[in-house]
């Protein structure tokens, strides 16, 4: 959908993307929808915000698990997880690409950290919002609440 890789959608990309997904609205209807997403009237939509808007809502149980994991990692309680906080709990040596020798521990850890960064803003810190947004995306791909619960408990030893 983001044909030029800019992490934004202009009206043409938005329209083409909707048509590609089989949404056959009129040009006027698409323009109206586009205006709703273009919050700052810049003529473009932030791609990440667009995807966030489309995600289904999460259950209270899933939100509670995400909150518990974040609190466990946020050693100082300041709402930010540092690189050192994450290094203490993330084990790259279990990653298949480390085991195969394709990547170093540091490569795998940095790739893991990049999952939490929003709109390409890499600062080496994970805010609660970034953590929640990441797990909202994960949650959207897991239908079963029991599996999501198990995954979170195993990943963060909750």
C-alpha cells in the first residue's frame, strides 16, 4: 500500500490500496475516508497510525498482561524501559539465527528492539506506548486468548 516506502500514504496510494483490497468505493467516498484519517490536513496519512486505527480492540485480560510485562521490565517505574532493562531479560542465544551463526547476539537484540520503535524513531528506549503498540499488533494476529496469555507469560516470565 505504501508504494514509495515513505511511511505515509498520499491520496493516490490510499485509493490504489483500497482498490487492491477489493474495496470498490467511489472516488468521492474514498476522498471522504482519506480526510478522516488525514488528521492534520497535510495531504498524507501516517502509515503506522493508519494501521493502528484498523486494529481490533484488545480484551481487558490482554491489556492487563501487557501492563504486567511492562511493569516488570520498567525497573525504575518511570514509564521507560531502557536497553539495559531489556538486555537483562531478552535471550538472543535462543534465536534460530544466532544458533545458526547468521547473526550475532547484538544484531538479534537490536532487531528485537526495533520492533518497539514508532515511525522509525530509534532512541534505544521503549515507552509504555511503544510497548503497547507492539503488542497490539501481536495481539491482532492471535485469535486465541489462552495462547496470547501463554505467550506473554513465557516471554516475560509473568
